[in-house]
C-alpha cells in the first residue's frame, strides 16, 4: 500500500515517466552508502527531530471535518 501511495504522489508531482523511478532507485543506492554514517548519530539527537516532524504533521488535524464522515 505504501508503494502505491508513493507512486501516486510522484505522479501528482509531475513524474509520469519511468525516469522518476530510475532516479529514486539511484538515490536509494546512494542512501545505502550513507547508512553507516547515519548510524553514528545517537538516538538522543534524532528524537527531538522526530517529535518536531510529528507535531508538524499534526497541524493538519485541525482541518479534518470530524462531524462530517
């Protein structure tokens, strides 16, 4: 399901050709090389960033029409 949603988001952003998938694959290969360096960052340093991103994601909750399912 996640890959379908990501694919739909890519198409909505204008990536309708196969080049988008190729670039994404190449970036994932680059991320494999960068993964050991990301592991050097302690969890105590990443937790505040995750909390900040989560709080930014929650700002859209106020736009949900809860009374109109």
